[in-house]
C-alpha cells in the first residue's frame, strides 16, 4: 500500500514518472504529433532522452522509491508530463479528466497502474467536468488551490470539492487569465511553485490580487520571477523537500533569489524535454508520497 500526502513541499518518498522512451516512443512519433499537440517547436528525441536521464539522476539522489508508468496505446507524447492525469491525497488518488483532447486516455492508464501498486482510487472526474493536475496545488494539508481556466472547468472543480469533502477544509478557486488562448499550456502552476511551507516562487503579473493577498495573509514569502525568466520556465520548480528544489537551467536571477532564502537548488537542461512541450520538473513528476 502506497500512502499519499497532502503537501507540495514535504520530502518525496515515492514518485511516479514516465520515461520519454515510453511516452514519445521515437523521433518519427514526435514528428507526426508535435504540431497537433501545440509544442513550441520540434523536439529532438535523443537529446530529450539524455536530458531526462540527467533529471532522473537528480531525483534518484533524494527520492528512495521511483515507479515508472508503462507504455499504453491510449496515451501519447504528453503523457510524459505525469502530474496532470491524477491527484494524490492521503486517502488515495483522484483521476482527472483532461482538458486537452489528445490526453483523454491518460487518467485511465494511470488508474490501471495505481491498481497494480495498491493505490486506492478515491474518485474520478467524469462527464463534462475537466480537471488537470497542473491546476491543483496543496497550499497546506487542509487547503487545496485550484485554477479555473481552459484545462480545468467549474464542473470539474465541483466534482473535486465533492470527492475531497471531509479531507480538506478549504478549496480556493483561482480564475486563470486568457493569456495566449485555449491552445496554450497555462496551468495554475504556471504562476506558482511552493518551495517550503512559508515560501513560494510566483509570477505575480499573472496572479489575481485576492489570491496573492491570501498567500501573504498566510505568512508566505513570495519570490518574484522576473519577466526575462518567465518564458524559460523559472516559475516551474519541483520541491523535493522543504527548501530543496530542482529547476530548469538558464534562470540565474530566480536561482539566486532561492539561494538567498536558504534553498538548495539543483538544475537540469530541459530544452527538449521541457521547454518545447511546456512541461517543467513539476509537470514531469507525480509524487505519490511525501513526508515519510
């Protein structure tokens, strides 16, 4: 039995990943699909696999148990970004219902794998409800924050509230901006990555004022991502433990701010595996258990 947790920052003890060799399969598969998937440009398969292995080596230094999703004919290249297909609570997993049509097969595939691990399914988002994991963060053990935008809708949030009744005390809904439109990958985690219980990296220009004020009212310190580093995914940072994090290389200003707050920071190159598909280190990972 793998137990979940309700945190974005406690030490990761069990982790779910999917290798690009399994999700992307080969260069021909990427060549056929990257435009339809709205990637920024054509990824190079072999370079992406090399980048991923470097990322994996960082994870293996700190995460004792890593599980890998197997190949599934109902999933495509985006399934490498495993965060989006499910949520994990301390009572089991919640299967999402993807807002991106090409990703509709991912939650069922993840659910099948959870069954093999003994992870209970607490519930699933169905029907017209849409919910993606990149739109959901644990602000603390009793508080969920959900972004409502093109990937997650009001019906999906209603179902999430029903499933988590009795598990969380509060669900904060954050309206997301139009930004670059429905085809863009814009999640709640495009504007915030928790680094510790009292520290988060944010892109405030994208934040609704009530949400930003709510973070400050809770005593959180906010590290501001500069405009020059937003497109290079400086706001997408994975906390593997409190103030221990992994981010994409090429964001020196944000990295320096993290270090000034006492954070230990590891970097990897994600030009192919992350930037072109708009999926950083948080997107590439689904923590199954934290804090053990």
